[in-house]
């Protein structure tokens, strides 16, 4: 079990989708997350402490786990915990994962 | 063959001598850093073209928008297309709003980056507040204006300016952090989302690779005045309507469906409005295309207003009333690129009466 704090382990200013967008995009964070998921049975991602999040960052970081890294819904529900003092952010993150799962089934 | 007369021979010698002297003068001037814009055909330094700046640097009314876009178009034409030196005459300018000032700064910044010879200069404005704005946001520095201006006016002190070509969350954070005593934490996070999504949109869609643009920047201005924060983020790219038509985010299909269903024509204003409504595309790129809708949805929590000026299109949304409007302007009033403006009412600082 491990905890990944985006603010402390990645950047307090996450923004953008792809590596070509800027220094701390969703694609780059997803690489940290995939490594943590490979090395741990459970990973908690802590969203607090950053300046905020855009949809591009969150969708690429979390929706990309399904779309590009091949994780299934069952695997992520088993392994991934998303924490935030703002419950709407947690709902948003899981909606991107669920949307990616639905899209993959088409 | 005709024989050359003595008169004709003397004339030819004089013309050749003058041409030789002119070419030598041009070469001497160019060795000292002169450009084609300076020397012209005569090989002498050419006086700059004077260009009167509009009274209002604003896009909020049809009149001010028409004047500003005409001025910027002329500036671009003189400095880039016609390769000329230009002196902007600010003496009649009395008002600098965020949108207009941002568009001016972007245009001058781009001209300077492309030409690198400081060909655009300016006269000093008569209006003291205008002078302070131009000083504070760095436009005087861009124009090589040597006279320095002390910043004393209350509203000018709160102008913040930034530009870049990548998505830098830290920059968005700093633009908002200056007002943190008036901005609750959820509101700051919402504004951070809106700004970083606008930067991401610029980075991904404003300057498509096939256009070979040398300057791919966004410019960001913010101003606090009368308990209201105005934040603008703009670029000089292809504009939202054309980027939708190029369909990189896969939104064009759903947008055209929506416009057909509503019996609306696909002009620039309607395209922007439809793109705001559609947060999910119905193509294989469903995970993209959320940025525009994000900018508006974020505003609901802020109870502010959003304006988008892009090419001929204009879109406005008032979160307090839920009212939207869009306009398609004449081609002569087209804004180069895209400008997103948020106007947000802000609370009194803690402890204020």
C-alpha cells in the first residue's frame, strides 16, 4: 500500500494533458501512477494541496489508465483509492475512468 | 545600331555614379544594423509611419471593437506585410481595458519576435492613467519608450501581466494569488481550472503545426477594479471557429448536428456557442473537447460572466442569470485569434467595512 500525493510527489501546479503541453501534465503524472500500481497492491492518490485541477489533466491521468494503459474497471476499483477534501473531484476522477471503460467496450 | 551621343553618354555616366553611391550608402547603413524598413529605395533612413491609436482599447461595443480591430490590422500590415517602421500615436487614447490592452500587447510582442529590430515605437500618451497602464504592463518597454512613468493610480497597481507558450499552472496560480484575500479557496481553484484549461486549449488548438507559426504564445492579463476581477487570456492563433472546422478535438460533427437541429447557421458566433454546450463529442475522441465547457461550467460557482471573442464570433454567458448571447461580426471586425475574458465579482477583504 502506498500513497501518492500529487502536490508533494509531482507538482502543486498540475496542468495540461500531454508532455508537449507543459512541465506537469496528466500524461506525466499517469506514468508515476502506473509505476506505483505495478509495485503496490493498493495505491492512494491524494488530490489535496495543489492549486487546482483542469479536466484535461484529470482525464489524461486517470481516464488514460484505461484508454492507454489497459487497466480494467475491476483492477482500478481494487487497487486505486482517490482521496480529496472536495468530494466532487473524486466523483469527477471516477467518471473519467468509467467513461473510458464505456468507450473501450464500443 | 544607334550611335551614343555625347549628351547621352554623359547622362549614363551620371546615373551610374548616383546608383553606385546609393548602393554604397545602403550597404554602409546595413553594416550599422539598418534594415530594409529603414533604408528603403533611397538608401536613407525612412521616417516611421505614424499610426493613430484608438481612443478606447476595448472590444465591448461594436464601435470600439471596429476601431480597435482596424487599428491592429493596420499595425500588422505596416510592420509585417509592408516591412515598415511604425510610430503608434497614443495622444488621443483615454481608456485601456483588459481585452484591448491584451490584444495590443500580443500584437506588439509578436511583431517584435518576428522582426527583432524594434521597428514599432510610440508617442507618449496625454492621459496619465493610459501612460501608467502602458508602463506597468510592459508595452512601453516593448516599444522602446525611454520615458519612465511612476505608477500611482489605484487601479493600475492591480494589473498583472504574463505570457508563455506552454501550459504553466504556476503562472495561473500567481495571477490569482494576488487577490487571495478576496477570493475563497474553492473560487481560486475554480479560476485555476479555467485558466489552465484556456492555456491548454491554446497550446493544443490555436496554432496547428501545418500553419508554421513562429510565435505560439498565450498572453494573460488581470485587473482588479470596483470589487471586480477581470482576467483575460488570449492568443493570436487560428481562432476557435477555424479550429473547430479543422476538427482536431472531434467536435465538429456534434456541433453541426446541434446547429441543424436548432436551424442555426454555422457562423463563427454560433460555432462558439455550440462548442460551449457540447462537453462530450460523439466520436472516438470522447475524452477530449471538455476545455471550453469547463471554462463556462467553472463560472457557475463564481457567479461571474464569461466572454469569448474569436475571429468574427462573440459569445457571452452570465452565470447569475443563465443568459447566453452570441454575435457574428463583420469580417472587418474580426479579432485575430481568441480572447477569453472572465469578470468575477469579489468579496470585500476580511475586516473591511
